[in-house]
C-alpha cells in the first residue's frame, strides 16, 4: 500500500469483490475516513478478488469514495473450478467461486476432452478487453458434479492444492526410502531407544509427527538406566524425595534429515506449505512414503527425531532443558481414546506415566491461563461416511484429558524452541558467540480496538456485562464469560463472535509474541510432516545449536516463506471448511422435509441463521418464509421482532426447524420454522 499521489490521485491495495461484483480496495484506515474505496462492476478492469491493484480515485462526492482500477499489479489467481456449459454452440465455463463475477469462454480447441455438464478446472489464458468475457482452457476434466471424489478434488484445486505430487518428487522419495536409516545416521544423536516412549494420535492418523518419552529421574540416578544421563546436567543432582523430578522428551520426526534444502521434495513442500485435511482424505505436503512411513514415528521402529527434553518437577516447573538430534524407538501407538482409558483405569497400559503427565499438563494449563491465555476451543463434528463418501451420520469430536495433555506438551516444546532460537537469546556452541540472525515465529497480534468495541456491543446486546480497558476486553473476563456459557444454547455463537474479533495467527520473522497463548516467544516445531514452517524451524534450531549464524541478508527470504506459509495455511483451512460444509449440505439433502432442533446462530435483516444442534449444519430461515408476522431487524439488540405479535428471535434461542431445500453447488441449506 502507498499513499495517494497528489497529481494522479492513485492508490494501491488488495481488492475484495462481493458476489454481486462490487469491489472494495483495502488502502488503509488513514484514508477516506476508514472506508475502503468502492469500485463498481464496470470499473473493475478485469481485477479479480484478492488481486493487488492500482486504483484512481474519482472526484469526491457526498457518498462513499469511488474509484476505478487502472492496473493489475499482481494477479493472485487465474484458475478456477466449475461447470462447463454449452449455449448457442458456444462453450462457456461457470465458476463455483461466487466471487468470480464473469463466465469464461472456452474455445473448442481448448476443451481437452471435456463435455458440457462436466466439472472442470479452467485457466484464464487471455483477457484483454474488460467489456468481454475472458478466454480460458480446460486444464483438467474432473468428472460429473455430485460425485464425491470429483467434489473433494474440486474443493482442493479451487484453493490451489493439487491432489497428486509431481512424479519427480515421488521418485525422489522412493530413493530416500530405499536407503532407510543407515548406520551413519545414528552418529551424533542422543539415544532414547531405552526410554519409555509412545505416541498419542487420533484413531485415523497415519502420519505420527510427535512422540513423548517419560522417566522418573530418581530411578535413573539409582540404577543408571535410561536415556544417557551423562549428557544431562540435571542428572548429577538427585532429588531428595522419589518421584519429584521427571524427564519428559518431546520427540519430533526429523524430516529435515531427509528433505534437503533445494531438493524437489523441499521445493514442492515449500510451495504447498501444509497438508490439507478434507472430510474424507488427506492431501499430504510430503510424499506418503515419507509422511506415513520413514518419517512417521511408528511403534517398534527406530526413528530419527529432533527433540526438546525437559526436566520438570512435580509443580510443572522446568528445571533444565536440552535440544538436539535424537533416535527413538516407540513402544506403543496410543489413540486418544486409548490414552483416555489408561488415565482413568489403574490396570491399563502406561496408567502411572499418563497420570503423571496429565497432572503436569493441567498445571501447565493453569499457569498459562494465569498469564493471560484465552480459551478458544470450539466444539467440532466429524462425519461417518459410507464407501462412496456419502455422509451417514455426524458425530461430535470428543476432547478429553489425553487431547489436552498432548496439546500442552506440544505448546511447551514450541515455546521453548522459540526462546532458544530467538536471535536475542541464542548463544552458539562457541563460548561468547551470539547469533544476530533470523528466526521464524508464530505470532498473534492484539485484537483491533474496533473489533473489540464491536464484540463488546454484541455481548452487551445479549445481556452480558463487559468492560473495556485500553480498548480491549481483558482476557480473564473473556475466559470467565466463556466458562459461564457451558451448557447454554448461545455458547457456540458467542464463541464464534469472540474468535472473529481476534487477529489471525500468522508466521513472521518479526516477533510480537502470541496474544492468545500469552507467550512472548512462540513458533511451530512439532509438526514438520504436515507444516513447512516446522521444517524451517528444525533447520534453524540445528544451525543455532551448531553456532552457525543466519545472515540478516536472508531476512527477506525467510519473511517471504513466512508470508507464503500463512497464505497457504488459510487456503487449506478454507478447503477443510468447504469440504465440511459440502458434506453438511449433502447430509441435509437426504432429509428434505425432516424436522430438527436448532439454535439461532446469526441474525440479519434477511433472516435467521440456525445451526442444527447435533450436526452443526447451519442454514438460513428467510424472513420471507416467516409468514406469521412482519419482522424487523433490531440491530442494537441483535433480534428480529414481529410488528404485530411482538415475538422476538434472539441469538441462542432454541427453535424447531424443517429442511426446506439445499443447493449443493452453492453449499447452502434453507430451513423454515415449525
């Protein structure tokens, strides 16, 4: 973004385009009294949603500042998924993306075998005249609309994720797997194969990024067994009472050992940024021969890892820490359900160890919230699908102590690694040598005061007493509010409103801390199989521990990778949500006319958004279908009020709904009140 030129009155910014074809260019709150200039359809000049554009401001009138696009600086997207149609012997493409406001003409020579009615992936190849439709070519024929595989691949491609990795990348992975773990790979690694180690993951997981090792230090001092006490400074001082000190290792797959900088796998992983988790499949960032095999921390196999090892006392205070390359041998692959059972039942495997870990995790959680962390856990659902991908039922994901245990120790590892690789903190292996290099952080900015004011207004409208301090709602007050919502119908609605008021966590070379977690330093270290930033952090950690400096000249390279990873993370999250929404709509398409219990999750002048209680399937009850009265939207109180009978509909109200209709193409559900 740059300031307007006084002679040309030009600005640059990112353009957002509504489904009606109107653009708004983000040029900064300091201009135009906080309102982004509006660009009507005829002045878009081929600009598409998300493009970086240059605009020329029109002479200021009484209303909103208007403008026209004078130049496309950077085209963010030129390929789309949609349906190929035929009319008057002309093939044209209708995009699924509602923000793509024009159809695309496809010449017969560019059909690539597609037929009218097919779902296809089309790339714009020419668009010189904004008064005419762009011309495109079919890059891939996906199949017939409504087929599960077609729809899931469409969602992934629409967000920029191809289902298959390039052949060169797969072949490279096969060669790496053929070598396996060689004898030389063990050299210089701390050996944890004799220490109790296990993984805890979802039942459906195939890629195991992380494992936890556990031992009580008194037994090590007495018997000399375990993980090589000579390497650890804490081992020389036995505790006075048994069971008061524990060595806990967080061991993460050493992906960077196999994925070398500049290799085909590395370049592809950097471009993808993340694995994508759709309802019925995973689109991996790495070849599955690595992600599900050689790098995955499977039981009864030696595996190479990068580790953060802590000596922790019974009060969950970290007494010492160690970071470096390791080798492990997991004894057991536990599911979250299995670990939950082991915590609760004294005769279950690893009961004693998991109880200790669980108690320590709870203390770490308590300390985190005492420091100002915010609880943003949301209830999630998952689908039970048949062999064709058709949703049979929707169930709520359970989050027990075992989930929180893993989460808390991963947070600890991420936090401590961020501290140790921060250029302000790190000292190299050579005495007195400080790094002045670059690191990558996971940062979460303070909420904007405007969004906090909107949230306070919203919550007060629901009857909650809210205070603002320096423009922010104190974190302890947000937590108290969310705790008080347990069991109430408006819980999810308020939770979503709180999350929407927050800034988005991103990757950055500039450390501003993590507001939501209340950490001064935070990064992502624990999931290198599915996140590229974690691979970078592993490399940085290894370099820092060896005393290598990361030149400030590489700052822009790492910042570019951070921006790319943040963008890809958002795309992957959008794809996941789109796949869930599609399955929710598909589920309700088989239940037209059926009645359900629902909760009002949103209110607008055009109707009520209602979320079905069990499946979380959200749909719209249109005002025009509310025939018992004439309803007016009261914006201050977030309610619809009947003018004659004075019946009020408010957020969180329970209602009974019936499925009126669905639109699989637009992923929408229409309900009516019953």
